[in-house]
């Protein structure tokens, strides 16, 4: 199977959304690199220049836009291919001594023949938490330009932190609340570019909402009497986390 990336876009067929075959890859004159083997067949990736146009019958699509359109298996494959291809593209030289790296045969490892430094694909854990208070849930709208959806709070793990500490720190930084009773909900690889989102619920303990304006435009409690705001689609873990705990009236709507 061949995955051709143009920056963060993936080349897919216009009709069925499949991946390019050998003939199309040959026509584009891309040099495909095998990234891994699955059930004996090679998965290969290539990066093409940003100005390259898609061939007839194909289109470059943002990987993110394929969520909800591709089935779970295909989106997982595309995300995995993107993360591995991006890792190989950005680790061609040793970060310690600058010598060209070599791909180790049996694992996802770029190794420096000069100094022995090894680089593995980077995975950045992040937490997401839905804070609950009685029959209300806390949802926030990000300060990022054009954000209209309300979602759960989220943030990256910092060096030296447990993921539980990240939950407490981020909730306090972003909305000024103390929470407790953390419960694991689930996790999802999020290849933008290399996160692993680990989702929790937590119970409100104390504090009044005080938003961090650089991060959060608005944060509030939503309960059974409130209209449902726009939320993330079910395919993202944010969407499934909120849907699993939202007021019953929303589910019926
Ligand atoms: Zn080195």
C-alpha cells in the first residue's frame, strides 16, 4: 500500500477514497520508501514537493478531513503512515553529531553510525478531561481563531509529570478549578503530528471558573436546561467522551 504525502495532505482516489497504485506512483516519479511490513506486504511512503498537483482521478486531502469519512481501519493506517513517514523525514541526520542516520532493520529506529545515537518515532502524550459537577459538565471554547465548538479541556504532558498531574495542572491553569476522582475513559492516537490523547472524567472539587484568556475564549457549565452547543464529531475521542456524559436531554434531541 502506498501513502503519498504533500505536507499534511494525503493523496487519495476521488471516487472510493483508496490509495494510489503502482502505476500512479510511477507516473508521479516519486521514490517510495518501505516503512513497515504488515502481513507480508510492504507499506511505502513518499513526500512530494508542495507544488505537485494531484494526478487525474486523485486529490490531496488533509489527513484530518478524512476522519469520519474513512473507516476506522483505513484512518488508523493513514495516521500510522503519516507519523512514521514524518519521523523518517525529520531524522535523516543525527541530532547529537550531525552524521547521516541509518534505518535499523528490525524496529522503528534511526541509528547514527558515527556516535550510536538512536532516534525513535516521537509520541507526545496529552490528556483530555471532562469535568463534572452534579448533572452539569464543563465545556470550553478554545481561543484559537475561528473555534466555534465547545469541548473538554486538554493539554500536553510536560517533562517529569504523571498524566494525572497534567490533568490537575491544566484544569487549574485553563479554568482555575480543583478537581478530583479522576477516572480513565479511553485513548486515541492523534497524528497531528504525533499525539496520544488519553481521556478522563473528573469531579469538580472547588473554585470558580477563571479562564486563561490566551488558551480559552469561554468556559462554562452545561446542564439539562441548556441548549447543546456545537461539539466535536463522535469519531474523535472528545466527541465520544462528551456524548458518554452529556445531559440526557441532549442525547434525546
Ligand atoms: Zn551521531
